[in-house]
């Protein structure tokens, strides 16, 4: 075994973006959508609707994402107290996302060039993705009757990324693969179709745009703003998603790697301490031909600290012949 101290220039740090499928079963597209009557009838059903890839009674059923309607004025759900206006599950949802996304209780959501006091949030189940959502991978189809709307984020169209308190923000537009079909991809009167927030795994849908007429870029969806029932808007959006049966989205992860370049000069690492290489108590070379022309085979690179503690081991795919006529460079990759 031989040792050599590494120099600062032998270390290089690199970051690579790794993408993967998001939905259960490693599927790039979610085509089947189911709800749970138990969840819907429970206390959480007043706030959100969980969407599964198969029937909730199936052993393989897992939550893929949720639907949650938020309204600044508390419309669209039953008030907590009939005598107190504006306090209901939808106002709670709105306040929660306003704090998480915008970080300011006095700021409203502006979809494109349209400021709205409501939305439907689609938070992706945290177990579905790694570090965040992959921009330009979003493909969401909504269907109402014979009318179909294709939505994507505009990450390929924007010259620079816009940030909010929760991280990166992209507008939802009429288009595919991260680019609008034409122009900005916004509706004529209600701005964009929502936001994609890849760093927190959330998609926001602009309900004002979706309830607009087809001529105005909408789908004519029914958005309930009464205080007589809970969850009607979530159900309306769920029906539009499930009827189209096409929700594409991928996950993204940044992996940081340390590259260590281990250099063996021509005069280094040509001898071995293996017992088959030497003989006798004085450590004489066993074979005479190795006296003037020693050879060794490099099989392993070990990384030690200054206290001689072994920190990492790299195995070569095959033994590497080394002698005085050869110099060797071994690149070791450490992933974190």
C-alpha cells in the first residue's frame, strides 16, 4: 500500500440535474383519477380533495395530488360561524397559500396581468417528487363537454425567471412542453391560467380564467361562490381533469458530485507490498526481473484524512498495470 497527498487542484465540484418520472408506478403521465369517499366525508374534505391513481380501497392506491379551492372572501364553503363573514375553509386555504407562496398578507395573486382573489391549488404529494418539479414537463389537459384546454408552464418562453417567496414561479399558459401555442398564451380578459411553483411542488389554477367562455380562452367551468356547501369547486376541477385523463409532470433533483483526480506519476506506485511480491524478513523482491523493471497492478483507491482514517474506497473495474514507463490518472466521483 502506498500513500500520496492530494493537491487542491485535484478536487473539482460539479452539480448535475437529474430528472425522473413523478407519478406512482414510475409513470410520466397520470391517466386515471379516483377520489376517496372516506376522505371527502371526513374533516379534511371541507378543505381539500385527495386524488388517487386507483380506487382508494385498492392496496396500491396512493395519493398523487390534492385539490384545494382558496377564496380570499371565504366564498365557496360553509362559514365556521354563520355570524362571522369571510371565515371559512376556502379563506383558510387562501391565507395558507398566500403566506407560503407570497410571504405577505397584504399581497394578492396576480396571474399574468390579472389580479385574482381566488384559485384552485394542486399540491403534488411530497412522496411523488424528489427536490422539485421539472419546468417544461407540465402538461395538464382540462375537459368540459367537447371542449379541451391544454395547459403548460411558460418556462421556455420567459427571458428570465421570476421568483416569489416560495421560489421560482412560472405562468400557466395555453400550450405544451413549456411554451405557449401563440403569443403569451394568456386569456384575453383573465390573464394566465395560473402558476407553476416547482420548488414547493404546487400548481395553482386561475379559476377566473377557467370559468370564462371558450371564446375567451376558458372552459365554462362552474365555480361555486356560495356559502351553502363545501367542495363544489374542487369537484368541478376534478371532473375537468379526470375527463381529459392526461396529466403529465416530471420530478427534478440536483446532485452535487465531488471529483477527485488521483495521479500516479511514472516513478510512483510501481512496487507492491503484497506478500507474493517479496520474500524473506528483509523484504527482498521475489523475482529478479522486478529489480530493474518492477510492475504492480492498481486495483483500489482509498481516501484518507490527515488522521489516517479511511473515508472512501473506489474500486477499479479491472486491475491497472503500472510501471516506470506509465503514468496513470484515476478520476474518483463522490456523490452526495
